[in-house]
């Protein structure tokens, strides 16, 4: 009875407070002095009109495509990227000396023409950090943008990726994930894939080696040629058809190793461990 009465009183007090605010606003409408030259008088109509305009302001959507190339210095050994949930990121390694990009962008706006203008304002900015090169998308203040960014890059480079979003990378020398959140697919990583990943699916196929920290990840790691080091908390991890030795430290994680030719050393608590030997 006490809890029900307390909730009823709380609702009643909220209604009373809202009524006082409404009365005060109405009283102000009748008693406020006339606005000075150049000023506008506050009104409920203007307030609700502004809210309605804001809600309807970006109801249209349109697309635009941006493309270009970015020079890469001979001394650059790594590229730093930030993934975002607004833009799907695809990285393709090739034998080339520069970076080619294509961005297919969607944007909202008050009408189709303006939305297309907003989409065309998205830029890929390059910042030279000596041995590293930073690439970052710059968005306009207007509208909301989303889409796909594809990079064709020199395959000799290490790619360091942070942020959150969907990332696909292939045919590069090395990848370093910096606490990346989201779905990641990596194929044909010549040397190592390192770093940390959480809250998403991680699929790695054909890599020279792995050194990963996983948190609530669903990892599928296959055809790894060199050593594999995994620290996993929650989530699950499957290693298949790999040759390097496996070192794993687990906490409440499901861990499966199948068709593994190297040694396996696992420590941890809770979770499950499955080892399937080749036929």
C-alpha cells in the first residue's frame, strides 16, 4: 500500500508542477513588455513551430559519390583510421604507391537537392605524422550522413584501426585493432593481426599470426600460419585449421580449437573448452 501511495503522490506532484509552469508561461504572454526594436517576443506558437520544423527539417534523403587519390610518402609505414557506425569501411591492399578512395554517401536534408549538397561536403582528410599517415572523414554540421568508404592502399603498410563500426580488410601486411567495437572481417594478412576487439563478430582467415584481446566477441580464426595468442573474456572463440602454437587465457568464454597442428596451452576459469583433433 505504501509503495502504491508513494507512486501516486509522485505523479500528482509532477502534474501540479507542470500545471504551474503552463500557468506561468500563459501569464507571461499577457504581461510581458513589448519587445524592443530588433527583438522578438517569445510565444508558444513560435516554440511549437520551431520544434515541428526541426522534426520535419531533414525528411529528405539523397546520395553523392566522392573519389580521389592521396599520396603516401616513402617513409610511411602505417596508416591510422577511425571506424564509425555511420560509414562501412573497406580496405583493399594492392601493389601501389598511393591511396585511392571511393565514398558512396547518403545524407538527410530538408529537400533532395540540399541533402545531396550535404552528402557532397563529406571529405577524407589526410594528416602526415612522419612515419604514420592519419586518414579521417570530416562531416558537415548539417544533416546526417552514412554510407560506404572503400580504400585501395599500398599492401606494404600496417593499418591501425580504432572506433566502432563495420570493417573489412584484405591483402595487407598487418592490422592493429585498437579496442575496435563492431564486426570485423580480415583476409590475407601477411604478417600479424594484433590488438583488441569487443562486442561484435571477428573473422580472420589466412594470417601470419595473431595476438588478440577479446571482450564479448564472437571470433572465428582460421588458417593462421604462425603463433596465436588470445585473451578472451565472455563471448566465444573458434580456431580452425591453423599451424602455430596456441596460447589462451580465458575468463567465462567458450573456446574451441579444431584441426590444429601446433601445441595448445589454455588457462582460465569458467566457460568451456573443446579440442577436436584432425581425422
